[in-house]
């Protein structure tokens, strides 16, 4: 079983004096997944990623990467060379050109010619900075710098990519570019663990998610199963008539559990526990009663809503 997993940890714990940053974490990530790590500041995400990247020594517990045990000492150097780690505060050498910066790291990873030059061209094309290869890093936008940091992280073709808050502070267009690159890396077969507070991005990228609270991994499941288990189906209804009439009619339907009037619109959002066929039946019934509906559409609660609900449960 361990050999089939890109990441496998047992009892992984990190303690700083009396503070336990990561507490007895059992983590399993399949090869080829994009795994999103979610949690508030101080939950232990960065410490967990640093241990996986061998930048931090666990207090107790074991880490396996593709079935091989990962140790922070000088053993298994080949395994460490297959890791790519992008911290959230990695500095760039502003006075270098894009090409010289990447070439420097390619040499550190002992890429030899002609493969080194070929790899630089491949990575620059992937991150869409080929036309900037002779530009000084100091002249790049923040989004370009972040893509360049990612390029440095993948120059040696790692099997596992560890990204800590890679889209922090980026504008929507820069985040979109970053998402496209991550999707391309996943299609190339790379396993990616990514932590982020931008949950809408993770929802588009991830196959599985883990939720951390106070050092514990409180959830670890596929995104699909998380939605099935915790995401309420909702229906948004709008009417040309009085909202009170629509609301009084909805109260007759046992599958309508909760509702809220959407401010500024003649609309109601309801939690609906039925199937698609039962939502179609609800629509037919409302039309037959003569309610002048202008909108009726089903939505799922998003990842952010699920996370906030889970956080509320943990706190209560």
C-alpha cells in the first residue's frame, strides 16, 4: 500500500518547546493527485510542508515518499533531489536575468548539457516567460516573479511538488496563469501538495483536500466525497410576485429545509435535500400553483462555505 502512495506519513508530530505545531498526522496522498491543504493561520500547514520537504526535522513519526522513507540526514540524497519545494517567502536574486537565475539552479541540480539548455527552454515556455529570459528579475511583475519561483522549483523535474501559499498576494489574472501551470504539471504526472487561503483556486485545481486545525488533520478526503458529505444542495428561486407568497408555498415542501431571502432581490435561497427528480417536481408544483417564477436553479455549497462550517463545528 505504501508503495502506491506519493506521500505517506504515520504519527507525524512537530513540537517547538511546549507548542505542538503538527500533532500525530497520518497523511496519505496518491501519486498524480493535486492535494489542497486548508486551514487558518497557525494550523500547522507550513510546518507539515517543511517536514515533507526535509527543511524541518519531525519530533516523532515517519515520512515515506513513493514508498521510500524520507530522512533529514545525508541518507537517500536521490530521493531528496526528486522533491520540489516552494516556500511562501522564497527570495529572488533581483540583479540576475531570468535565464541566469534558472541556469544557476539547473547547475546546482547537476543538469548537464545539452539537457540543461533544453530544460530551461521547456520551463520558460511552460511559465510563459520565454520573451523575458534576458530581462532582469527586478523588472518583472509580482505574478511573473512567482511563476519564475515555480520554474526554479520544477527545473530538475521533481516527482513531488510542495507549494506553500504560492498565489498569496497575486491578482486574479496572475492566479489564473498559475492555475494553468499547475494543471499542466498535473497532466505531466507530477504529484502536487498545495496550501492556500484562496479556496476558490483549490476547488478548481484539487482532486483531494486536507483540513488542518490546531496541528491536527481533521479531514482528508477526495474533493468529490467532501462535497457529497458536507455540501448542501441549494436552490435559488426568483419571482415577479410577492416573496411572501413564494415563501409560504415553499413551507409546504418537507424537502425544503432552510431558507433565506436574498437582500435587494425578489429571490430566496433554500437548502434542498431531494434528488434532481424531486427538484424538478418542486418546480412543476410551484408553476401549477400560479407563482410567476423568473429563476429556478440548483447550486452546491462551495469549498469556502464547507470550510467555514467545519471550522464552526470545531470551535463549538
